C-alpha cells in the first residue's frame, strides 16, 4: 500500500479529510509547524518538507496546502503532487484577493472574528449539511489566528510563476474562493465548492485512487 502525504488547507487539519475514503493508501497527515518571522511561503514549505522522508513521495495538498505542495513539487522533480481546490501560480488568484497585499485589512481582524464561521464564510467556502458545517465550525474555533494571519500574508505575497510538470490539479466549478475560470485544471468536479473534499467525497476519493 502506497504512502500518501496530505497537507490540509489554511487553519484546517486531518479532520478536513475525514469524509474521503482513503482505504486505498496509507495516509500520512502533515502537521503544521510554527512559522518564523518574515518567513515566505517557499521557506515554510521547505521546512514542512522535512516531515516527508520517502523518495519520490506522493503528496496531496488542498487549498493553502496545495500551494505549499506546489513549492515542494518545484524543489523535487521526483515527487508526484496532486492539488485540490488550489492554485499553482500567481495569475490564478482572483484580483480582488490580491487587493489585500496593498490594503492588509486582515492584520486588524480580531481573533474572535477569525474563529467564527458566519453565514458569509459558510457560503463562501461551501460546506453542505449539518455535519460538514459542524466540522467546519469546529476547525475554525481551533484555528491558531497568529498562524492564519501569517499564512494570509504569505499567500498574498506569493509570486510564483512556475508551473511544475509533476502536478495534477483537481478543481470544482463552483469554487467561489478560487474561481474555476481562472485556473488550469486537469480534472474538473462539477459543482464542486472550495470544500469539495467534504461535499464531493466519493468523486474525489475515486479520482485520487485512480491517480495514485
């Protein structure tokens, strides 16, 4: 059975993958580490990579985790990387998000707000049903807000222009955070939201099994 390394999205952990059927592999969930002052997304990814001790590793990254996985793919051509609900290069970001690079309002958002879902956030990310919303809310409550603000800063200042050839990109057509029309996806999940690993688990699981 193949080992597969999973990197979750911003503020999330292995609970985000709990809806998937990963019985076809040996899943290893990468733990977040504390960022150092002024650390870039690339630098953080290289430190995170130290948890991966397989030659030619298989890595699945979701959202922010996909961006980190992209940097790992750039540094290791032998890695097989799959990103979900993510992007590979700067131009795949919606321009409205990049406004935050110049007007960093996120720095002044109170921690109590970052830890709450709210109707807007639920609609924006796309959890469906009570169980998904419950887990989504719990993940937010457990979020390290200092880490979240660092990650937002690193994402907004990520200027990657290189698309590694060892990446497979899975994206949903109903992703409102990273719109489908802006990315070059290899596989499409119809009506998949940004949290489609939760609300389209069978399609994602079957696709991962096929690709891995």
